[in-house]
């Protein structure tokens, strides 16, 4: 690594397997808040941005720090890949605004609020099935269930499809974990998939599924998200490829991230029994505590922008074309913004975390939904728990992008 970095290697997926290397981020925030970070070839390296206020600057100034001219992940894409793999995430205004509008009402506070009772019923049925098991994997029995079932509902696709959708989403996003995907991007040759999202062959199955759903909506339109995407395509707002990429984005973004918030939140509560007790004794604290669960979980480690002109950030010159990577997992623990950031405090207020992004046009479309799902799950779960403890080792996903738990064996008693 470079002189300023010592052993620090933020790009290596292995760096996150045991745990997030928080001490690296703390060191960078204090000593080198904007620093050049080399990468293995064929990538050329990036600026690592680790302080809260610098992240905000980057995300608010989309004209200088574009989502469109490069990509939004560490992988460097050529023009053909960029064009073919482009979704709303990889566009700047005004095109981004057009694309986001297609679905934004469905994901507004009012749009998702309509589902509150329904989400509560699903959460109860998930818990009714899981808790009597006594000892089980919290991820597969609880965290994984709620987000995917909700997606099935707003997509109005059969709930029997949920396991397949989960597998597809996992294989695409966890494309660095050999336990989850056969096409591990940094270990096998994935050149044949270079034009697919996440360089994943699974994308083809998702596209075929999306086509079947679109054909059904063309025959019989409903009020769901896929009908909104189908109508946008009929009106010429989306071409075939953009339809596929939009569908995949929603499926992936809406599934895995919320799952990890729920798992990491539960882990934090097990590790901090006083905080768990507090929420059980005062359940009215659960809605505001959801923000601390989200901060603590930070399921997305970073996103990337590309500089469109020579500029300066934190006193460091950035050249046009440079990759600029903003580390949410660092900003969420920045001492300049959070008092005692390494303390898990469910009463923390204010709690201006950047888990959904630090603002700007790409602020997470699903933030209302993720908050609602997390809040309801804990509101339903905590009053029913007599005790909960770890019953094995927590296993984390091998990824430099997703901060996630793949297995968490627990033992519970109920009240
Ligand atoms: C705790 C759960 C979630 C986390 C941590 C999360 C995180 C994020 C982040 C950090 C971004 C910003 C990307 C950027 O700046 O380039 C984002 C964007 C996005 N998220 Fe989420 N997300 C979550 C849940 C969801 C859900 C439930 C959905 C619903 C389908 C969703 C859909 C999206 C979409 C479509 C975008 C792109 C927005 C745009 O480019 O304008 N997310 N998310």
C-alpha cells in the first residue's frame, strides 16, 4: 500500500470477513481524510474519503462528482459496459430525475405507509414460525423473510418466487463471496459477464423473469411497481435494457440491505443487553432507536463518484477522471458529528447517519421502506423475547461493498 496507508487495504474483500476494520477508518479520518488508495490491476486506484463533511460535499455536488461518467462501484467500466449496465444509480440529472420519477411515489412515506398493517402481519407470521424453533439461524428464519416478502407484494409477484429472488439477489450483490456466488469476481475469470450488472451471470435469469412479469402486466396492468416500469417502457422512457436494469436494481437494493440492518441490529442488541432491556421496557423508544440500528449496521460500505473536473477536497487536489470513493461506514462513526460514536446508544439524538447516503440526488429511494420494515420487525420481536443469545459463530459476507451477516445462530426463549 501507499506510504500514508501502511497495511490498510480497503479494496480487499478479505479485509471485512472477520469484522469491519474500524481502526483503519479512524486512522484515516484523523491522519489522511482524503487519501490516494492504490488498487490491484486492472483498477487504477481511488481517493478514499472518510470524513462525514467531505462525504456530504461529494454527494451534494453531483456536477463535480458524477455518478454517470464513471461507475458507482470500485470496478472500472469501459464505455460499452457503462452504457449497457447503466441504471438510475449511474445517471446524473436531468436523466436521473426522469428515471427516479417513474417509481418515486411508490416509495414515498405515504406510498409505503399504506403497507404498514400488512408489513406488521407479515412480521408476526415470520416470528410465529421462527420463534418456536428455539434455536435457529436468525438470518435465514427472520431477517431474510420480511424484505423479500414486501418486495413480492409491491411487485405483485407470487410469494412462492421469494426463495429464487433471494438467491438471485444474493448471487449478484455478494459476487465476491465463494460461499454465495460461483462467479467470484476477484478469483475466477468473469470476462464473459462483463456487460452484466455486478458482472454476474445470474443477471440473465433476473432479466428473463422481468420479461415474463412485464408480459403479464401488458396483458393485465395492475397498480404495482412492475406496471409502472412497463408503462414507462411503453411510453419510450425506458428501453429494454434500462427496464431490465431498473428491475434488477429494485430487487437487489430492496432485499439485502434491509436484511443486514435487521441482523446487525439484533447482534448489537445481544451484545448490549442493557440497550435491549431498555427497548423492551420502553417500546415507545423503538421508532427513534431504528436510526441507531441503521447507523450501527451501515449495510453499504461505500459508493463511488468520478470527478468531472480538476478540483480540491479536504485540501487535496483531485484531477478530472479520478475515482472518489465515499466510505459511509467511516462517516457514520465520525467523532466530529457523533458524540462517543463507538457506543451503541439507542437513545442517540440527533442521529444524522449517512446509511442511506449523505443527501444529494441519489439519496436512497427505499429509505422510508427500510425504516418502516426495521421498526416494525423490532416492535413485534422485542416484546415476545424472554431471552436471546448467540448459539454459534456469526459469519460475515466476503465483500468490500456490502457490510452483511450471512449466518447468525441464536437461541431464544419467548414470553
Ligand atoms: C437499510 C436498507 C438500505 C440501505 C442501507 C440502502 C442504501 C442506499 C444508498 C447508500 C444509496 C445511495 C447510492 C448512491 O449514492 O449512489 C441507495 C440508493 C438506492 N436505494 Fe437503497 N438502501 C436500503 C434500502 C433500500 C430499499 C428497501 C430499496 C427499495 C427497493 C432501495 C432502493 C434504492 C434505489 C433504487 C437507489 C438508487 C437511488 C438513486 O440512484 O436515485 N434501497 N440506497
